[in-house]
C-alpha cells in the first residue's frame, strides 16, 4: 500500500517537473524570438532617417588617421584597370557608385566608401538604411538625398533599386553604359573611368550580421576583425582615389598604408580629361581608346 502511494507521489513530482521544464523552454524560445524580432524592428525603425550628429561624428573620427592595414590581395583583386578616357564632373575626377538599397554587398561596401570619401571631403544628409529583410537586414546607409562636397573629387551615387528591389533612381546613360556592359550587377564603381569594380570588394557581408550602426562604429574604432576588414576596404578605395587626384591631399595620400597601397595599383591615369563643358561626366567618349580589363594584382 505504502509502495503504491510512494510511486504515485513520485509520478506526480515527475509530472510537475516535466511541466515546469516545458513551460521554461517555451518561455525561453518565446523570449528569444521576441528579442530577435525586436532587434530587427529596432534597426528598421531607423530606415530613411538622417544619420545622427553623434554617428556622423563617429564616422568622421574612424575615417581619420591612423588608417590601419592595407587591403589583402583578395580584396585588391576585385579592382580592375579599365583605362578608358578619363572623365570629370564639376572640373574634378568623378567617382561613380551604382548600388541598391536591398543589396547586402552594397551594405558593407557603403561603409568603406563613406570612410574613404570622408578623407577627401564631407557628406551631408546621409541617411540610415538596412539591406532587405531577406538579404540580412544589415545596418548601412543610403546615398538617396545625400550630398557630398570635396575640392578634389566629384561623387555621383545612384541607388538603382530600393529596399524592396523596386526601381528607385535612374542611372544616366553616360554612367550606365559601362555598368550594363559588365552585367548590370551591384555594387558597381567607376573611378574616373580608369578603374572599376564589378561587384563588391568584400567577400562576405555577413560580418555585419546582428550589428547596429553603433556597434559597427565601435568595431571600426576598436579594430575588431569586422572593423579591420572595413578599414582595409576603405584604404583600398582611398588609394584608388589618390591615383585620380595625383596624390592630393598629401596628408591623406602620403599616409600609411595609402601611399604603398596606391603604388601597388597598376596603370598611370591616361592623359586628357573629357568634359562636356558644363560639368557633367562623360563615361564613354566615342572613338576613345579602350584598354582591356586587367586585374591589378
């Protein structure tokens, strides 16, 4: 009799323990899913809003010297020498960017590009953006509505698709011809018609996963692996721009590792800038000589 009572009590205890365990696991899963959804919601809440004054100041700060390491060979291999007739806009060498707000590779590319460009000038009206929810939802920026001022270069950015991959900005034909001839993929960059990138210089945008703008800026400033990778990309883009500006400003282009990185980039800038006389860049000039695309390293 007592044995049966003990068995019943033991079964009751086991049932209670099992019930508590199931509830605990369910609560844990619910909290995890809620926090994960909330993290995405927190990022998405900033989409299209102006970058805060503090984040902008941090961007300027992490773009300044010391610049960090040179880009590795794998990253340099993404840069191609085009060798077409150079083009300018507003009397300065033009850097053209074509991307899409949905694009995860564009997301990480913009971090490096903004850092590089901050070394030659300054942005205003830059806004927060994330890649699409199905493409990582990575924290980044959008160039839509932004402006850039520099005494050394002109910057002409186009976000050809929005975060939903719907058409957003039309790319002028003088910029789009070469882009379309190389497959029309994003991101695409053209540096003065002397060098181009068809696709990202970064092999994996997933290093941005789970991070917001503050944590990425912290990564860059503290040189974590994510931060170092972004710095390497910024330094490569800086070195290419220094080729266009013929080493100006000296404070940037003679600094380490920009000077040695720039020297490793093959091919002198062809002589004779082409302009339409009102400042619009001419990407393709009829009858101009064309060199084959060559890897630089």
